[in-house]
C-alpha cells in the first residue's frame, strides 16, 4: 500500500508538471520539455468495450449456456486487467506469474471464441493487445504470428472466411501495441540519459574549475607569501630591493586575476616559458637556487598548459615543504614524447596527503589532480623521493602525429 501510494503521488506530480508544461507551450509555442505521466494499464482498459457485443448477447439471452459465458467473460476481463496493469513495470512484466496469466488469458479466449463464435471472436484482438504489452524483443514477431494463426484457425472453424479479419486484427493489435509502448519507453530512456549527461557535464565542469582554482591559487599565493617575507626582510637594510619584491607581488597578483578569469571561462592557454620564469622567480625569493633547462622542438599549446600546471604544483611543493637549497627543472622533448622533471635536494618529503585515497606513490590533492589530467591526455605523472635525496616529480606526455609534422628543428635553451 505504501508503494502504491508513492506511485500515485508520483503520477499526480507528473500530471501537474505536464499540465503546466502544456500551458507554457500554448503561450510560447516551444516544444514541451515534460513528457507527462508514464503510460499505465488505464490506457488499455477502454479497449474492453470491444467485448460489449458478447456482453449484449449474454444479457439478451442469445448465448447458450449463459452461466458458462458469464463466468468466462468475468475471468477474461479479470485476467486482461491483471496482465495490462503489470505490463508497464519491467520486473512485473518479465515475471513468470505475468506470463502464466497471459497464457491463461489465451486459453480462455480460445475456449470462448471456439464455443460461441461471432462477437466473442473479438476477444482475440484484445488478447493481441495484452500480448503486445507484455512481450518485447525477439519473441515479439513469433508471438504476433502465432496468435494470428491461432485466431485464424479458431475463427475459421466458426465463421469461415471472416477468420481473415480476426487474424489480421489480432496481428495488428499485437504489433502496434508493442511498437507504441516500446517507443514510449525508448523516448523516456533517452530523456533520462540526456538529463544524466547534462548532470555529468555540470559535475565535470565543476571539477575542472575546482582543479584550476586550486592549482592557480595554490601557486600564486605561495609566491605572494614568499615574496612578502622577502620584502619584509629586505626593507630595513635595502629599500630598493624590497620595492622590487613588492612590484613582483603586484605583478603576480594581476597575472593571477587574469588567469582566474580565463579559468572561469575555460579558455586559459598557458605558456610554459612564462611558467618557468615565474617558477624561477618564486624559488629565488624563497632562497632556493633555480636551475632550468629546456630542450627539444616547440610544443603544442595544450601540452604547454599541462606541463605548466605540473611546474606550478611541483615548485609550490618545493617552496612549501622541501627545505631545499637547489631545484632543477628539466624539459626534454623528442619526436615521440616530452618529459618534464622537477628535482630538489631537500628533505625528500611528499606534500601532505589528501583525506581521500591517493594514487600510489603520489600524495597531495594537487598531484592527484594532475595525475588525472595527464592520464586523460595519454600521459603519466610520477612523484617520489629522489635516488640520493630530495624529491622528484616527473611528467611525460606523448606528442600527437599532427603536432610532429609542425615541429621545427630542436632548439637548445638553458637558463
């Protein structure tokens, strides 16, 4: 009873939404977004009026053995109603009890049609309606042909050539009912799939924005903090050097505002050279000696964006957690792949792990997010203690064939 009450409440909500949508359609002329309440067994009940001829004959006393006919009519209607109301739920439709009820309905139809003929043969198209509502898939054609043949044989024994109309009506009612209900189910499944895809797109965009914001603000705020500390230390003895640091803070802040706006719109295109320059500036402000080496052909814009994220996150972790005195950033490119390596000589400690389970060997929310970014582009990210000491972050990305054709000659650069 609780499930039935809940189903009734859902149908009422669907009906109200459908009515409101139809009113909006009449005002705006746009296609409706709401499909209305799903079909139910009530949609197939009016077809029972096809049995009014048999009921009339029974009521007027034109049917021999009226008690048998009356009981048969009651059993047929009861089975028909039971079957069609179970046809609109997949679990109930595929249950053995439903198939058994449909088989019993077929037996009663054959008995009544064979015993009385005439208007009682119209129960065969009703049987076709019930069968079309229950049977789907590869058994539908066989069921439709089999019921049509059965109806034709029984009607032929009673009415001769009138059996053609009965057989045709049975086949048509079976196939049309199955087609309409299958189409209705398919439309609703497609609508549900579209809503799910829209929800996933929103979640994906939210995840992209959160990652971009974390990577941008994490690096930028670390640079601002380090340069602010440097300016505070330099101010008492060298005001000009302190003003240089303050000017850098202003520049970093303006650049961060621009990048956040671009990240919000999703059109941020980074420059690896600019990221390397900012990384060197942040390392020097933190008292860490930067060594940057870059070699190989020019990189595609998307590759530079991904490597720029890795440089930002790795350098931020070096400034925050390593306690290093030297940091090496190496970019090696070839015709097949490009590899970025960030190595420091610090304590060799990974950044604090995130609350959620991390990728084996990689700690921290930023590195985990970068691992997923590079994996989506066909690359990989590895992070862990160095061979001797310190900590190493290595990123590798493949070069697409289209990018290889546009590559210039390798250029050696070192800063």
